[in-house]
C-alpha cells in the first residue's frame, strides 16, 4: 500500500475507534443509570443475610406414668395429627389401681353411713341414760323416806325405853332398821352418781358421733372426697396409658420400643410442627437500624432453590446476641481487644399457606431479605 494511503487511513481509524469508545461509554453510563434506578426502586432499604435457619417450637412427648410399653404406633418421619395415638402402655397396673380406689370409696361411704347410724344410736343411749337417772333419783327419794321413817321409829322407842314400854329387842330392831335405811340411802345415792356418769359418757359419745358427720353429707364428707379424688387419679392414670400427639407434627427422634419400661417424664419422641415453622435470621448489628416488627420479608431456601420464594413478617428481636448468652461469654475487657461485628437473631413468621405448599424442616438454611422502606 502506498505511504500516502496509510497516512490517509490512520486518522479515519482513530476517529472510528474514538466513536466506538464513546458509544461504549454511553452504553455503560446508561447501564449504570438503569442499574441505579433499579437499585433505588427495588433494592434500596433492603437488608439481607444468608445466616438464617428454620426453627419450630417442638413438643417433647413424655409418659406421665411409669409402665411397660405395649404398642408403638408411629415411626420416625411419620406425620401425625393432634390426638393421634402414639404409644400404648400396659394398663394392667392402672386397672388394678382403679379397682382398689373404687373399693376404698365404697368403704368410705359405708363408714359414713355407719357414722350417721351411730349418731342415732348414741342419741337413743343418751335418752336411756336420762331415764336411768330419773329411776335412780326416785330410788334415792324412796330410800330417804324409808330412812326418815326408821329415824322416827328409833327416836320414839328410845324415848319409851326408860318407862319400860319398849323391850330391848324392839329397840335393837329399830336401830337395825335405821342402819339398814342409811345403807340403802347411800346405795341409792351412789346409783344416782353412777347413772349421771353413764349419761355423761353417753353424751360424750353422742357429741363425738355428731362431730364426725356434722355439716356434711355423703357427697361432702372429707374421707369420701379423698377417696373420690384417689379414684379420679387412678382413672386418669389409666387414661394416660394411651399417649396421644399434643400437636400436629412430624415424629422425630423416637426412642421407645415395645416391651421397654418407660419412666414418668422420660422423653420418648419429639414432634416437630412444620406447619408452624419460623425463621431465625442472624443479621449484623449494622443492618438493623431500620428493621422493625411487622416489616415484610422475602426468603429462599436451598431446599427448594430460588424458584420458590417464601414471604413472612418480622416478629421481633432476640433479647441479646448469641455471644451474650454463650456458656462462656466473651470478655472484651482485655488489652488486645479486637472489635467483632455481632449478629442479633430476628424472628420471622412465615405464611402458613406457603408452608403448606412447600413444607420446610427444622434446621434448613434460608436467605432472608427484609424490606425496611416502610419503616
């Protein structure tokens, strides 16, 4: 190519290159503007974290009585509804306790009726003792009258002894009759005291019998109430031989086998309520300035991928960071302290309809994005 032609094409190439660079710069600038507008419209005011995990308020299934296991009707990963039978314990001992409690209640009711009957009998005995006292007092009055007559006869004969009108035998007989009358009066007086003592004992027995049943009926007597309570407890223990699901959930960590004797309060399995799952998202402390309860949240899970987006709401914040409640909390009062950005758990409630359509499991990783623009 001639030298003149090369010199003519060089400025043209430079102009063309400059024009293309200008177009590229305009495209990049337009792209930056479009991205900035998109960011301001859709991403500004949003905070995200991938340090988020699915959680749920699980239910520990524990027997309330100690007994051998007769049946286990569920297995791990099985879905159950509230009220479904999980485990059946051997009811033999519980049935015996119910029978014993029923017998004790019948005995308590029988004793109460007997106590009621004893009140009537004690009242009859107290009345009879009153009659005996009257009879004893009557005998005492008769003995006193006899003693008075014997005393008059004795004094009359003693007055006539000097005149010889009364013999010694008559005087002796009068004195003997007077002494006998005195003894009879003493005996009658002792009879009255004995009858009065007997009546006092009968009155005390009556008071004791009345105290057992005073102000009560067969439905309110303390011993009967206690026996009925023991019967109710025995029936409750019999019902507790059938262990039912307290909530809807998935059976996890089953630790019970047929024939095993379980202790009261020992966990036998766990129920995970996946329909009531939530997410705990651990945001950095410098992301939370505008996060408020009630703000909308978008979440994705590695389990379903980015095609499934869950929607939720911020419920609240934890009372402290994980480090604050660690078994051995960090001690920052040292000379070589280095600041570490802390994370605070934020509780996020999920949409139940979305959970039903795409169930999650406890512990799954999530990515959460909170829209703070409405704060």
